[in-house]
C-alpha cells in the first residue's frame, strides 16, 4: 500500500476525531464508506453529533458541502432546483438546488414526503437529476450523508426499502462515554471547531484513494465466505428476505475500504465480519419470532457461518 496515502487516511481520521470525540470506530466507518464511493445513513437521536460529523468529513476532504433540512413540506424543486424566467435574458434560467454539491447532508431525511424522496433517489443512484425533462449531471465525487431520527418519533416517515438499499452503510453514533462527554462540556463548541479544520485531501486525491480501494485483493476463499454469508441471509432462518446481489457487492466494496484503512492490500475475513452489520442490517428484516434486533440478528448469523 502507498505509504503517503496511508498517512493521509490516518491524518484524516485523527483530525475528525478532534471534533467528534470518542467515536473513532464510527469515524472510520464514515471514511470507509466514502472511500468505497457509497452513501451514508446515520440513525440516532437528535444532538449526538450527526450533522457535525458530516460537515467535518466534507471540510477534511476538501469537498463542497450543502445542507438541507428535510421537512414534510419540502418539495423536489427545493432540493434539485428550478428554472426561473429572467426578463433580461428573455429566457428561463436554471437555478440549481442544494443537491448540486459534492457532499449533500440530508438532515432528518425521514421527515420528507415520498415525492422528495423519489427525487433524491435518482440523485443517489444515477448521480444526476431530471428537471423539466432535462437531465443534469451532479458534480463528482458526489455523496449523500443522511441523518435519520428513530422511526417512533413524531413526524417521521419510514424510508422505502429501495432507498435504504442505496445507502452503502448505516451507522449509529450513540451517547459519548463519560470522559468524552466531559471533554465536550469543557471544550469549545464542536461547530466552532470545524472552522479550524483544514483539507487533508483534495477531491482528485480522494478519487485516487477510491481507485486504490478497487485494487484491494479479494481471494477466492474470501469470496466463498462472502457467498456463504449471503446464502445464509436467504435461508429463511435469520431474515424474512435475503440480500440482493447488489447488496453483496456493497459488502465487498466496504470490506475492501476497511482493509485499505488497515493498511493492507488484501481483504481478510475480519474485514467482512466487521462491516457486515453496518452494510446489511438496514437492508434486512429479522425472521418472525427472531426476538432480536437487526444488528444482533446479523451478528448471530455471522457466528453461525463457518469460515472457509
């Protein structure tokens, strides 16, 4: 592995850890998700640092950042933009919306209605939007980092399965430990700390890192193990429905990114096991009578599938 790239990635995680205190594993998950070219869903209660994390990631990667607060009355045009007639030009001029950024923070994504979710789905899947019959490409690289409140909170809509499937990873930050919370209480405002961050990588360097992820080797035995895990999700024992081939590819991409963060040029079974809860739990529903949550069910399945 290139030593300069390894040093950059370590510096990137270290810098974000100065803002999001005590959450290094979650920060590494976020960086791995972006290295793999995927979108990220952060599900948690308000006030634990979801928005701050997204902003810190964008600044540290030198990417243009845009934030949209999703609400029940948010319209697709509020997100993707609208054409307005300008008399001086005697023509309609397109005014791009916040989606035309390299990192779009969709804050409280599950508070928006189905039409807006559909517009976002096209952007996530195709890296383009359609406005008044015209297709417009989004900037590259393009990432969506969405935050989601627990579905039992007032004013939330469950995200459709098709949209959940477009998120490479879903993570939870959780409350800080006692020492980290004391540091937060005694230190400066975390949002103010973002202004002191510098770009550790440039967008072209991020593209190079993403290409390096694709070159991480996955052996035949590793692919056999991944296929065994995918088959287990489809057996009916653990989940109501199994993983799709697209989801299996997503797991491999995330595992390769995890290996790169670990300064290795090959994927180990530990990489697959580590990323599995973050990459598949939000895509699956536990089988009837399982008695466990999604993440716990994934871990129980992993424990039951033998290594090749």
